[in-house]
């Protein structure tokens, strides 16, 4: 148990659907992250939130919309996705203070398939 | 900016043999270094970390890594491989000053031969 939970664990959606991924951390951390992990590709950082403020958007298409209502919860809203968006989406959290990169703790991921 | 290079996308070792996974980093400021393990259809799990102090760090499951500043390396080792070690391993680097991001390597898939 890593203290970071993600729901759902698996999601199949059509290209015209709207769905949301949820991440919750129980570690008291202040920073949260979304990553995309595709087969045969490096881990891609998508978004970073620190104390609920977005500090990084790695040129992610607008069909991915993050939301961070508080330091414990992070959402990724999905709409009009493409088949190439099928991947494992990982959420992570860390205690990031004064710009220092401490270790990140990951959730189990959501396996997304876009049909 | 920092970067990480993992040499060898696939490594195979026999059960009971030494495991050596290589990681080299580039950073203009003192780094924090991490190794993560990922089992199929799971998230990444922290194996060990180096921040400051002792350069040989021990982690879970019998793994250890040594920070060598002169070689800009942080290789992961385990004296005797077990079948349960089969997984993908990621090296990552963070920095003391800058931001809250980690830079990950491309991963090394470890296969254990019975």
C-alpha cells in the first residue's frame, strides 16, 4: 500500500465520451503529479500541482484537463480522446519544499483504452 | 537541466547471479537520486534513494546502489537474483534547487532465467 490511490483501475471509453480519473493521496504531501506511460516510451510528465497551484503543463493537449481542488485530490478530466491516448496514467505525490525534488510516491495507475 | 541515462533496455540474469543495472546522470547541481521498480500493471515503487551522506545506500528487497560523483553514476546491484525480481526498473534524478520534478530514465526490463 503506497498511500496513493487511483480510480478507476481500468477504463474503456469511446472517442466522444467524457470521463474523469481520480487520484487521492493519504501521505500529507503538498505536490501531486500526472504521468502518462505508453508502451515502449519513456514516462511522460503531464502536469504538476504544488499547494493546489499548477506549476507544470508539459504541452499536454487540451483534451486532458487537470483539476486539483486540494492537496490530497487530483483529477484528470478526459474528453474527445484519440486512440493514441491509450496508456497507463499514473498519479504521484511528494513532499516538495522550497523547490527541492524529494521522492515521489505513485498510485497503481489507471489503464485507459480509447476505442 | 538534469538528465538520466540507463544503459541497456533489457537485462537478463540467471537466478542466483549478480544483478547490475546501470544509471548515469547529468546535473549541474548536487543531485538526489532514486531507483524505482514497476511490476506489470502496477505503479512505480521506491526501491532506494540517495540524498546526502553515505554514498552506498541500501533499499528494499536486498538491493543497493552506490553514488559515485566522479563517474556520475548510481548503479543498482543485488548479489543474488530471485525470480520475483523480474520487473522494470527506473532510475530518476532530482535536484536540490529548482523545482519539484524528477527526471526519469527510460527503464531497464530485468528478466530472471531459472
